[in-house]
C-alpha cells in the first residue's frame, strides 16, 4: 500500500467511528493488506482523531478471545484520553458506539519508561507502579465482528472505551497469574477467568508489548496505562445494563451502559 491508500483507509475508519456508519473490512478492498500496513493505518487514524495517547491495549492475549474472534495471535491498539471512562460516574453512552462488547481485564500502570528488547516478566516488574481492575469496551467500525487480524489492527484493535479501578501495588496482590475474576451482570455470574489467561501472565503480556515495540524502535512511556487483554469472552452491552467484575484482593469494578 502507498501513503495515499493508508490515509484513505484511516479516513474511512475515522468517519465510520464519528458517524457510526459501518464499513466493509479493509482487507476486502486490499487483500494484500499486511500487519505493517495495518499499524500504519492505526497510527494515521490516531492523528486524525487529534487525541492524546495515554497507553496501550493488548488484544487477543487470551485463548477464549482468540477462539471467539478467530484471531490466532495478539496485537495492540492505542489508548487515548477521550476513551477513558470517568471512575466516579462509571457510565458509557451507548449512543456514541456501534455494537459494543465488554470484557474484564487487568491493567498495569507503567511508572518507568520501558525500551529495547529481550524483556521478560522479571525485567518489566520493576517498571510497573501499580495494578488495577479494568473493563475494556470494544467496538468494531466494520459491519460485524468478522474480520482478519489486519482489519482489527487497522481499527485500533477495536478499542472504544476503558475504565480502571483503584490502583494497588504489585506486591500487595500476589501472583497475577493466579488472580481470578468473576464477571456479573444483572445479578448473575456469567463468566470467570484468571490472570494467566493473558498470555500466561499479565506481566508477560507487558513484556510481549515491550519487545514488539522495541523491535520497531518504539518505547512504552512512563505513565502509560496498559490493558493486558480480556480474561473472559466479550459480552454485548445493552441499554441500562450494568456489569461488575470481582477480582478478589484487587477489588471490584463496575460499569453501566446508558442511552441508545
């Protein structure tokens, strides 16, 4: 793809997000679309949105999500300031979204810049200031949740909104691999997961991101929020619906959907 085609794809995705009028997956028009092209489209779309990047979201770090969406390896998207859900109100306006899904995640707050490659869970540990319970609201700008991984990357890994809860130190919550989550809605527990669902360990998910970015001479800046990936399947968000995720010693988090 040339630069004009990348700009055209980014503009189409941005317009679909703004107008809530969906489009065909980009790979339908560009069958040779590569992941390199997709990340370039993602970056160009971020420029068009003119928003401040505040971190990263990892997609498809869990087997459940890869199976649900027929995606075979992880990717990442960019979190922006406008995607953050207010912690006090904890509500999302469905009227601004297309077909949102919600998933519980473990979020990490990076306190010290991470650069280079060769990272593992031990090397990233000292860079993490806090761990938080989180929800991500995903939303595809395509007609439906059927696409190739290159389409998903181009569409910022389907990120739409995110909410984080009270931060805790890593040492106070023990082994993140063993941290369980129960997902509730309308008084029913509908799913459960464990931290190990995120690439075996949320810290390994962070290491994967650091290495992937490091190979491309990018860094994870201090202050970045990292969503390490859904720990359960993703579930539809409907009007007046509330989801609660209970993360044991990490605490619980609640999100409410209104409008539409």
